[in-house]
């Protein structure tokens, strides 16, 4: 049944593209796809009618749904799927006047060959690779295998297309020869066309952290940008991806900066949320990988603390790491010990090796705990958290660390608005 549905959706999506002729921007990468998609859409919306997935639609089912403009899937409800198919056929027969002029699509790949399938549905004119790192190694075997699969996106570009690459990742820069299209690099790297300068934490007069600020060098101009309710280089990199695509598609610096002012990172990606007893949560619970966990710890390390306050790292399992899983978790533990973390809580099974690595590197046994369940983690944190503490919460999707955030946030009634995976099927 699933295979039949995939094929029907694939055909409908291809017919939609032939019917409406949208310009297509494709985004792939080991991390940062969704946030970069949102930043790109915010920028391009300054000039065009832009369409994008309302959910994390980036696979053989999700990509066609994004093209069809469906806000949700039918899950296991046959009537819901029937409604989706009927609406699609209707919009092919009666042309939509407000169909997007530009589609910003995510291309997610978990297994070898996934990119080929997605490209058979829709080929972009602008292709973005945000990062390449140790994800899905269980299926690809190596970072090089991940790179080769993701590079198919830029290899598919027409000669008049543009590859937008994050030059802060050497693995991304090294695959730029996989395309004959124009290449625009972005990032802090000095060779980047769209360059990030002076990334810093922005604080209000009362020292409350309000977001992340930076300067964006693009098109011969350098402009200041502030992204609120978030911190960290990964979010800034998402904004830079939006700016780079804007430049690739001919937008002015003014249009680009206006678009970025409206950009909000997605839930579960380095979002700042008020916690219990005056604490502050750094919610990075969408997913995790060794590279992303290390980046989050680097951010935690530099966040300013009030006197007497503590830094917490609450880390769940990092999944799909294959044979290197134990060692990669252990190395993140050593990274924890070097990140000014006062308290470590690990959640799940594999994450016990994070605790072992942190303790071997010097974190005290009475300042680090391993639990198997999110409820245990919530109880432990609630008992020990104090005013001014900053709590990083991060883990792979399967660990459901967003439940921990809900259990320690000041306003749990806002979970549906602020947290990831809050739709009925997930809850």
C-alpha cells in the first residue's frame, strides 16, 4: 500500500510542477535543513509568492506533499489520504491562481539512493548544502558516503543554476566540483561570497539574553542583523543560507535583510525558552548528531551566567551512528567536560557513554547522572534547578527530549506553540 501511495504522490507532484512551473530551491545537509529552508523562504517572500512544507516533509512521501501544498499527511487514515488525492486532482483540473511562484523544498536522505528518488520528482535551479557530518552512518558507512549522496543535489543543477554551499564545512567545500553550475559560498570562511562577521550574543539592558547578532557581508555591503529568541552560530548559518539564496536569485541587500528580520528558527533548534524557577532553557531537541551536539555545547559554554548559576547539559542518545556509536558518544562526553558544564544528565541507552566520557575527562560523579527515561530526567532537574541556570536539552528524535523541555518550562501550556513534535500523532 505504501509503495502504491508513493508512486501516486510522485506522479501527482511531477504533474503539479509541469502544470504550475514553479522555480525550485532545494536544500539538503546533515544539519540545518529546516532552519535554512525557513530563512530562505522568509527572504524570497520579499519578492515572490513562496511555498514550503508546513511540517518536516523531506522524504519520498513528504516532498510530494510539500509540492501539492498539503499541510499534513494522512498518517494511517485512508479517508485523509483520499482527501489529499482528490484535492490534488482538483487543483490540476482547476488551476490555482495563488500557487507558489517559488517552492523551497527539503531533500532528506537516510539511505543510499534516496536522493535519486527525490530528484526524479523535482530538480532545483538553486541547490543548498548546509553541512555534511557523521549522520546516518549506519547506512552510508562513512562521512564520505554521506557527502557523495548529498552532492547529487548540486550535480543535478542545470548550467544556469546555482549551488549555494556552506564553506565553513570542509566536506561541503570539497564537493563543489560535483557541479558545473555557479557556486556561491556562505559562512565565516574568508572565501565565502556571503560572509558572517562578528557573531555575538545580544543582551537587553537588564542582561537578559534576547538573541544572536551579527554582521552580514553581501553584495558589497555589510549590514547588522539580529535574530531573536535564539543563539548560536548554527542559527546564524541558517540566516546566511537565506541571504546567499537571495543573492543567487537577484534580491537586493535591503530585501534580504528585511526578509531575515521575519525569520524565526524552527521549534527545537536552539530556541530560548523560559524555565522553572527563573532558569533559561536552550531547546535543541529536534534531533542530534556528534557535530550538532558539539556545536550546541560550544554555544552553552559561552552563554553568560549570573553569579552562582549553573550550566546544565541534558543529552539524549544520538541514533543511527552505526559501529562508531559507542566511541562517538564517549567523545561527546569528553567535550562536555571541556564545556564549563556544571551538571550533566544523559537520557536513553547509548548516551551512558557520554556520561562515561565526561567522568573520565574530569566531571564529578555527583554532578553527572544517567537515566533511561525522560520522566526520570524531568524529576531530577526539577529537584536541583535554580534561578539563572541555563539548561541545554538535546537528543535524537527517537529519545523525545522535547518531553523534558515541557516538564521544566515555565509555561507548559505553550508547548504546542514552542516545542517540536506537538501534533496529535506525536503527542
